[in-house]
C-alpha cells in the first residue's frame, strides 16, 4: 500500500471511529452502510469532513454508493480526485 493511501485510510478509520462512536475500527472492506455503521446522514457528514481535510470538491455526480461503501472505496475515490488536480 502506498504511503498516501495508508495516510488516507488511517484518517478515514479515525474519522469514522470519532463521528459514529463505534467501539471497533472497521476493516478496510467493511460495508459501512450495509453493516449499519453509517446511514445516509452519516455520508453527508463524511463528505463534509473529507472535502475539508483533503481540499477537494465532490460533485453530485460522484455521490454514488460505490464511492462510499467502504474505507477502501473512499480511499480510492479520494486518490482519484486528488490526482485530477
């Protein structure tokens, strides 16, 4: 795993632990919505924090479940957005 990717994944894990008061750190591939860790309002909170932290803008066209279903998916999505800039 590349250094940037690890930093992003670690940040996302910490963010999820802090925002949703869960007791265990989710695995990188845990389905966050399907497992009940995050709901639709939670996704909105995550998006806001991600945009601030990584200084990116997430368009409405990019708001699809595949980009936010797991830490792996979010990390890959953030890297793609950062690479666009």
